[in-house]
C-alpha cells in the first residue's frame, strides 16, 4: 500500500512540478512540517479553521489582487469571502440556508430547504464533489486524500528533487518557489503570480445569514443555488485543467435506434433520423456525457460568472426569455427537446433553457461566387467567435439530421442544443448567423429556431428570406444566406421591427462599398481585414483561399468553430476549437452531406 501511494504521489506531483532535475539540499522533515497544517485542512482532517490569503496575478497584462477569507465552522457551515477590485462574492452556508451575496451589486440570493447530496457545497467531502475526474486537478485531490505530510515531502525532495535554499529559506522547482515564514503560513510564487496563505484554528461563532441590511434579498430555490455553485465550479475545473480524456476523447463509433455517432477526422458527427421524439431520444442517448458538459458550461459555470458580472441570476433571465419565446417555437422542436431531456434524465425545463442561450454571438461571414471565384462556384464562410472560455468545444458535434417529412440538413453545433447557428441543407441552402445587440427583445421566434426552420423547410433563397420577413424576430442579428443552386447570396440585418437585405455588390454604410459577386459581413478591424482579403484575392478564390479568408485575425481568439460551405457540392469543411487553440488554428474536416445522408438507414440498432 505504501509503495502504491508513493508511486501515485510521484506521478501526481510530476504533472504539476516536472522540469529539469535539480539537487536536493534539505531533509524532507523540514518540508513536511510546513506542509502539515495545509494538508490537514485540504484533506478534511481539520474540521474547524480560518484561512486567510491573497493572490496577486496577471490578468489582461496587469497585476490584480484577489483576497480570500474562508471559515469552516463544522461539517455543514462555512463562510467564504472573495474580493477583487471589480468583483466581490460572499457565501454564507448554514444548516438550514445558503446565501450568495454580490456586495458590489447590492444583491444577495438566499435559499432555504433541502439540497442534493451530490450537488451541494456542504463542507464535508466538498473537495471530491467540486473536482471532476475529467480535470487534471483530480490528481491533486488524489494526492491530498492519500498523502501524509511526510510521504509527500519525501516524494518532493527525493523523487522530484525539490531544492531548499538555506539562505532565503525557500523551496523551489523551476519557476515555482515557496516558503513557510511561520507555522500555518505559506508564501508561494509561480512565475509572476504571488500567493500568501495563513491558517488559524481560532474560529469565531457563525453569525446569522438571514439578515442582509445592505443588499436586496432575492429568494431562490436552495437546491438550484447550491447545484449552480457546485456544478459550475466542477465544470470550471475541467475547462481550466482538462484531463487527457477531455483533450483526447476516446473516438468510438456507436449506434442506437434512429441514431449513430461517428468520428470523422477526429470530429464527432451524429446522424439522427425519424420523428421529433425519435431524434431527440437518439440525440440524448448518443451524446449524454457531452450534453451534460454543455449544460454545465452554460447553465452553471457561465451562470456564476454572469451573476458576478451583472448581479442577476442567469437562470431567471433564461427562464423569462423562454417564457416569451416559447409561443413562437414549433411544437415539433419542443417535442424533440423534451425527448432529449428524458433520455438524459434531466428536467425538460433545463433543456429548454439551454436552447435559448445563444444570444450574444460575435462573428464573421461571407459568400463569394461568380467572378470572385476560380470556378464560379459559391463558397460560403462562417466564423463563430464565441466563448471558448466556457468549454463548449468539449461538446462540439456536427449533426446530420433526416427528419420525417422535412429536408435533411447538416447542423454544426453542440451536444444538447437542437437549434442552429451554422448549417446547410440537402437543397443547397446554407446559413450562418452573427449576433448583435438587443438582448431582452424576446417576443418573437428565437434566432436558432428560425435557422433550424430554414434548414428543414426552405428549398430556395427566396423562401429563406420570406421566412425572416414573415415571422416575428428577436434581438438584433446579422446573417449570410446562400443558395448553391442559383449562385445567389444575401447579407441580412434583422431586428424585431424590421429586416434589411444587402445584396452582392451593394454598398452599405455599415459594411462599406460593394464588392462584385460577394457579400462580406463582420465588424470593426475584422471587417476591414476580411474586405481587404476578398478584394486582394478576387477572381482567384477557391476552397483553400476561402479557408484562408477566415484565418486570424478575421477569426478572434475566442473562435469556437469555422465552417466553409460549398452548397452546390453538398460539402462542408468544419474546424473546431480545442482547449489550447481556437478553431482558426485547427485543421478542417471535409464532410459530404449527401454521402452521409445516403448512408443513413431505418434499421434499428438491435438489428446490427
């Protein structure tokens, strides 16, 4: 047992400290004495303590300070204060309530009642609940649970050769150095970041968490509050320190009734067919893990960040949006969403909220054809610049959907999300969306629903344009629509009160002078660069040049996916971001929509 624990500690510590070997110059006992109070706290051995600290880190190239105060009173109760110059959070957990205060916004969310044992922030066992096996941090948890101060110090000093400098009193390994100026005190430096921590066993009595005279109190279901905090933090750990399983997921093909998951060129491709009920069920069965990650990213991790930024409970905003949008969503889409939710074992309301999320996309798009291209063929490029920071790339999936009685289509999207922001159908229609402003104007058809309807319903560009003209719209969105049958394309500016079309060669004050046989949409410097590239390559644009048009800096660092549609050929080229690189720096995978549709059969999985 001791040997296996020692090996585990060596492997774990190597992940975080491995650099070139250096010489040991102090006994492990000295290091163990410094580590002991901190390991006691992290392992849960110390039941009552107060931890104070601060961290100076570089954010946006500027040093910024975050202060911390954590008091654990017992297995049920704690206080946590986190303060930054722009943001502040206070959490008060008591046996019968949880409060989440945002002092800079003057609001506190308070929940009473029961909570789930698996998704709660109860101090007892919290480390394992907040750290996912899909995060590298799980290795640290393993270390904390199994290590004693002596065994960890032995591994660090003998196997990893951490060095002690007697003159400065500091331990070091590569660009990481630390010292213990007093018992229960730690000073840590990692590159340009500085952290100080102090532990005390002198703990005050918990104060009431019911009275908040300086903040507006917003009642919230306690289970939802703790679930959001627990799952949001857990998912954040996966995003910030993804495990190998996330960075290089197992690529196994499989089938279920009405669906098949294939890996093509390292990308997920889900083939779904049948009724809305059958498509939704197959979606959930094939992509259960990925759908839950998408849900956690949006409804929990992003929700925490959004609450801290705005002072509003994000789920309340989404629920309000869905209430106003629901009357404009086709019943078949609702049936599909609920069927997916049932197969995932989640509340249908969670899936419904997720599917009205994409309201703030910032993107670029173009369509070039005729005189602009080498062969006269239409090439439609679409850049989705949005939130790689919340880990949506972990659920990236291209869907090939063959709905009963509707047009088959390709939808470049994300597990758990049935709407569309980038797609092409079997009638050579392609669409890409670019978000604008107008959040809160939700009395119309959701953007992603209109996109999906166009893919399912529209045979021609005129039909797509009429769909937008004849339906109530939400917020402010921009689009490029294209038709490979006729080599026609159009730029669209859609608002709740109006819809405007910009045709190839047409000048527009927002976009500049028209370019022959081209529609070019973006914003700011990205628009300037994209226009310059199209004009420089005009008449010589082919598949590879069209891909280059979407490269950095036209694509932003937050570039989640890029797609090049060649609708006349029924072909699309898809690139997705990973945890290190935006889609603009990732390879494209070629998908043939017509070929993939041709491989879909009505055979049941049980017959295979």
